[in-house]
C-alpha cells in the first residue's frame, strides 16, 4: 500500500505508523508462499511472489496467489547472494491491493530474526530506507 493510500484510509502516513526499519531491496527477489491453516474451496494453496521491501517484522510481496487480509501463510525467501532460502513459518496478510500484499512475520526463530536483521542492516547502508 502506498503512503498516500494509507493516509487516505487512516489519516496517518506510514512514518507515523511503522515501528520497524523497512528497506527497499535493490533488485526485487523471488519468494514462494503457501497458505497454512484452513483452505478456502477453490483457492490456490501455494504460489510464487516477488519481494519489494522487507523489515524484520514483514515484507511487501507481489503475487498472483489468491490471498486476502487475515490469511496465514508460510514463506521461503531467497535473498540475493543467499545459497539457501530463509523459511518464514508463519506470516499474516495484513493488507492487499492489486496483487500486492503486506505480510507480517510471526514467531521468527532467533536465527532467522538475526539473519533478517543483518540483511536489513546491509540493505539500509547500501539502499534507501523507506521509513523508520
């Protein structure tokens, strides 16, 4: 969701709401996702996506998978130069607009949290920080 859309809905812009450093990745990278929990009849259970920005608490992903706010998903993120995927076992879809979704990571292991923090630190030193 763009800052202007969020401001129109909530009366606040992203910088007033965001608690965690979020950075735009220099080159969007692929991910895979799969729905966890209850499956809706006829819904695609898994799909591919592209990550555009990331924080230690979530990401913005573009996908043609059929997901809606409130859905719980698992994700595999393969950051550039990473040899194996980072597994996010649970994330909740918080918002969606035209195939783009904001997801919030849940219950990250200490190792995954530490790795994400190192990625965020690296990206924030080499690219634009979106908001604090």
